[in-house]
C-alpha cells in the first residue's frame, strides 16, 4: 500500500518525531546527545531551518521547526545519515538506527503551536525521567528562561510572538501538568512506587550484563541473553524497558520471563 502524502503546513511549521528502529536506545552517553545537537545545528544552518523547540529522549527525538517543503526531506536525510554514521562507528554496529520515515504533523494555529510546545517539553515528565521539564538537560525548555544551549541556539522570539509576549508564554508554561509529583510521591516526597527511569534502567543493564552499551547485546549467546533478560525483570525493569535495552521484541521478553531458567 502506498504511503499517504505528508500534510502540508501553510505556515511551514511542523512537529517532527524521529523514532529509532525497534525502539533501540539512541542516546546512551552525554557525548551522544551532544553530537546529535551539534549535527542538528550544522544541518539547521545548511538548510535554513528554524528550530523552535527540541527534546531528545532515549529512543526518539521531538522537534518543532519551520522549513520549506523542499528542504525538509533533505534536512532529515543529512541529519540522519551523519549521525548514524558517527553512531555506528562509535558503537561498532551497522545498519539503520532511525525508522525510514519520520513522523510529521502540520502546525497551523496558535493554540496548536503552544500545545505542541508544551507537549514536547513535557515528554520527560510523562516518561517519568524527571519531575519537572526544567530538570531535563536535553530539551530546549530552559532556553525560554535565558539558558540557551551553546551547541544549538533555538528561535525563542517566535514563540514569544505567538503567545503574545514573553510573560504570556512563561505563564502558559506554568500550566504544564505536574501530576507526576502527586502520583508518584507521598506528602513527605518519598517515592511510593518502584518505577525505574530509563536512565536508571540503563545503569542497571550495564551493571548486570557488564556490557558498555546496548549494541554489544548482539555478541551474547541466546542462553546468556535470556538469563540477563530474566535478571533485569527480577531487578524491577519493565518489559518495555528490557525490550529496548536487549533489542528484542516485547513478546519475546514476556515469553522468556515466563520460561523456567
């Protein structure tokens, strides 16, 4: 079945999501985040792209940007090719890292733009990586409070303009959902659940497997891999986290965890 054509934005503004293949971990170390932002900045200049917001999660990337249609595909082809070449060389792997086609949503109206801005920056909170967007290092949230990332400078003035003023935008940000604190913390701020953040899950993975990164899973024998999968589940990682870290399907992880060792 042929792919549906992308929806065109009359304003040239799009919400983009780059997802990894099989939910593979993209960013394992600080240098991975930094390298991606460096290449993003370089491609942004080369293809005359305006970036209004970004958020780098462990296995996907959110961008809010402005681009002409003829530059959009070239921009992402260059970004993906350069980063994957560097990433594969660093982790001694081969093949694709990102899904063949990036997701794009045309952003037309003021309310849609502001809601997308909030949604992107609230991703780490929804993923239980942090309690507040300001605590997450790898998004543009703090840029709107005067802390621009020197690696990539985003266009914050346009967002102020859409909101009406800087004050109005910062007030709009204050509406970001903070239910995470109420849901996962008691009144004395002690955790009331045992959920591992993805960052902590990666740390547990390295401790149990003695591997330096998730790409090395491919060198494991099937029996050793299955043993590690069961150990990770016993440590409290979710099936979904184990699936991403061990680079196997969710169904396979569940089946292995139900098997006798």
